[in-house]
C-alpha cells in the first residue's frame, strides 16, 4: 500500500501474494502537505546560538 502525504491510499496490492506496486507522487502535493509548511516556516537564524552552545546531555528517568 502506498499512502500520500495527506493519508490517501494512492496504490494498493490486490492479491494475497508478493506483488509490486508503484505510484506517482507529485511535487505539488508534497509542497501542500503540512510537514512541508512547517519546514518552510522554520527560522534557524533565531535559534542558531542556542543549538550551537556546548552542553552535556542527561537522561532523567523516574
């Protein structure tokens, strides 16, 4: 089964056996997907200094 960025099934196997399925994913639909909008809205200039700071990772599990 192949599912597009919106969760729609665009190709599906029709037999209970090994089967190859192909589909075409259009760039237009990928740009309209929500993940793409969030990526395009990122502003790394605003948090570059925070991410670049030295730090020690700690795992705190209760």
